[in-house]
């Protein structure tokens, strides 16, 4: 599966667009729509040149395949497009290793329609030990997309 428009829109909305490199709340150099590395694997640095919005969209689409491949690999049950998109958004924000080791993935692989999956999304709202309101919004929207 590949991420559809609703999933890309959720990622763009959640990440926001920043033309110049910046440090995300976790302290990682980031650019565009939350990209921390380029398609060739090179990490973003604070010295990198600014991007236009179309360049940031192209970068997002290029690096998204890494997360799509991971979700396709880790999810063992049949899921629908919105579930896939929500899981890709989650993995894009937190990393594939976080998804792979999560109770969220375990529950998806046991029963993708289990309503307690919503609670698993909402457990992932901390950065550096603090609840971030933006992550609460993102996880709520991911859960809503997952169950739509």
C-alpha cells in the first residue's frame, strides 16, 4: 500500500511547513514537512539550504516510501487505506522502530478493528518526558483517521 491523500494531508498538517532547517521538539535537525533525512539517507543539518513548499512536498513524498515499506512489512493483518495512512503518519513522526515495538502494532496485528487501538495512539504524546499538546492533537487525528 501507498499513503493516500488523507494520510499525506494529516502528515503535512501535523508537521507544518518550515522552509529553513530547525530543531524539532526532540532536538533533531528537521526541514520541510518534518523530514529529518533526505532520500539518500543523509541527515538534515541546520546548515542546509531552505526549501520551497513544492520541494518540501517532493521531499516528503520521496522519504515516505521508507515508512510505507515498514508499515507494509510489520502489519500482518489486512487493513484498509485509512488505517494504513494513520499508521504511516504515526511511524513518520516516531520512527519505524517505535511502531515495531509498540502495543499499538500488536493490537493491530491481533484485530485491526479493536476499539482499544485508539488508546494506544494516545499513549504516544510525550517528548522529553513532557506531554506536547500538538502530539495530543496529532494522535487524536491519527486515531480518528484509523477508525474512519
